[in-house]
C-alpha cells in the first residue's frame, strides 16, 4: 500500500514537508485506540534468532533507524511498533538551532537517493532528553547521535559533545560522535587524526566519569581513504571506542542516473541511498578485515532490500541501519529484512 498509494502522494510534496506530514499523521494516528497493536501486527516481526548482543547491549533485532530521521526523539514509540530493533536519534546539539536555509532536502527518484544539507537542525539535547524520559516503550534501544552547534569553533567542539553526553546520558543506551556530516562548515576537519583524538579523549573521559558509562561510537564518512580508515582504527583503539558507524552520507556525485544539470542545480549536500551501497559495504569490509569483532560496526548506506542488509552483515557489520531505503521502500522493509535473516 505504501509504494502504490502513500509514496506517490508524498513524492508530490517537497521532501521536507512530506517528512513533517508523516510525523504529524503517525503521531496523531498512534494516539487512537488499537493503532499501536495494528502497526505491530502489520510490521513488527519478532523471532529469538534475531537477538544480537553488541556493545554490551541486547538488541531484539539488528535493524535500526539511522540518525537524521527522528532528530528530536518525537516518534520512538511509533518506530518501535514498526519493528525497529533500535533507533538512533539526532544529530542533536547542545543548543537548539534551525539548520540551513530551505529547501535543503531533495529526492533523486531515478537513483533512489536523497541529497540533504539540513545542517543539524534540532531542538537541542535538553528537549530530546525530556521526550525520551516520557516515552512509553522503555525497552527499545536508543542511540544518541551528537554534534556541535554551527557557531561553536572547532577548537571548542569537545565542549559541545560533552554537553550532549551530560544531557542525554540517562536516557540513551549508546552515543555516536558525528564529525562526518558534510553540512556543518568545517565539521569534517575534526576527522583529522590529532583533532579527533583530542575530541574523543575529552568525550570519553566525561562519559567514563558518569554512572554506567555508555558505549561510545564514531560515525565516519564514506569518502575517507584507506590510510584515513587505518588512522580511524588506531584512534578507536587509543580512545577505547566501543564501535563505529559506517557510513555517513557522501559528497561524491559519481555514476548517478540523474542529469548533471539537475544535480548541479541542487547545490551542496550529503548523498544517501542506493548509490552509496557499494562504497559503504567496501568501507565496512575494510574495517572489519583489520579490526575483526573487537570493534563492532553498525552498517549504513544504501540498504533498500533484505539482500542489501545481508551484504552489509556479510561484510562484517554487527547491526544495520536504514534511512533512505525506509523512505523509498516504506515501513514493510524492516520486517522483510528481519524475516529474510531468520529464513
């Protein structure tokens, strides 16, 4: 029904407007008696074989929702009913910020892709924490994807990440440090070896000082070279990271079906969806071959089918995340993947 009826209607709207429309209607419908049970019956496939133990956490299934979809922790109960094993909120920043000027989210239907330059638009870590305290489903694993405010200089970035850890520590199960978004000016400079070590050390020091320290992960770009990936592995070991998220969106526009003129007209932004599938898998495989199971990986990028998810897992991912595939394929994709993993 989604692909035949809902998706064609949504795709006639501006992408960000459609996103908010989905949120508003799903939130409204979920309040009606019986809706939660209906959604679980339609989409939530459970099986003991799907359980995963990763980062010291128990995931009821390995299919999660990537950061960027539910930035402000608005729909965690509803997303749990759709069958996700975990949801990563954010990216959140210490202070609320509006993000970049609209329009800033674009579909590339020919490529089953998205281009976004959202710019960490969110209501702040405090607002997300308050919502998470009030959620009904306290069993769903929640990741907190954290970033810095746009106006915070890179030299002071660690303070922002630490502030997010302090605000969210009691309400999330793991943290993901995001320095790989291409949509905040200068952010990717923090992926360089020395700035990254300093940032992660400060964040980890604060994390470890709190009651029940959370697993700390790093989200990396697909555009890193092999030597940069080797540096990431050394840094992960040096800063005692629990894992990696591979990968974020790409700045590459290679081998797209969409015309060059149209791509150029959209401007800058991170590309996600099918075109990212092969590179994301390549990065996962490279990292896993060198680090093994000692550094678990959440695989993301171009998962539009059960086969795509299996490819990521076979390459070495311990868990997978959806975003663009969820938009193009609809909520049934979660259950399709989980059924295929059991079957």
